[in-house]
């Protein structure tokens, strides 16, 4: 075997190895794309998540002992999708004591959210956090921001913040 044949064999083996690596990489990318599409489809199709923004009322009148304000973007499926069902559960637990307000910062809803935020005294909170989602602010009955939570948290963390707000006069 001469040097040229040996070189050809090495080049062929390297090309074959590269081809196998690219095939594996392509398969992994396809798998990740499929999983991502499935997760997004699941979050949008799950009724508990789909109804969550409606469950978080925009009611701005009435007497409450505390207020929880969620800043979200309706295109934020993954992170906001984790928070919405937890807040819906908490809203059911604290029905008449805590006001739950959802402020959508997507471009087609921000104007409405600014009006709501102004009506409840949360304009500064909205303006400071409009670029982040989800952000939860827990306010006292007097409108003082007591706790700001960025990103998804466990239910207990939200419940503790609400309990602190309810004990603050």
C-alpha cells in the first residue's frame, strides 16, 4: 500500500466519522425541536393554564387586605405558564382577602395594563418590570410593595409573601 492509498483511507474514515457525528447532531436537534414544540403545545392546550389570565382578575375596586400583581407577557408560555396555575390556586384560597391583578406587557395589551396599574397604584412597579416576565409583586393594603418575586417560585414562597402582607397593617 502506498502513501497515497493510506492517506485516502484516513480521509475516508475521517469523513465517515464526521458524517456520523453530523447525523447524531441533526437527530438531537430534531428531538429538541420536537420536545420544545410539544411543551409549548401542551402549555397552550392545557385548560388550567389557558384560563389562568382570566382567573387573575383585573378588578380594581373593593376592600382587600393585600394585593398580588403579576406582570406577564401572553407569549411567555414556559415561565409564566408555571406561575399562572399556582396563582390561580392561591386566588381561590384567598378569595376575599387578597386582590389578584394580572398585567400583560405584550405590545397589544400594555396600554390597558398601564391604565389598570395606575388605578391600583402600581404604575411604578409596572414600569420598572415591564421588560421582565413573570414578576410578582405583593403589596400591603396601603399599597406598599412588600415582596418582589422574579421568575417561577414554589407555591409556598408566594403563600409566605401573602401571609406577610396580610399581617402588615
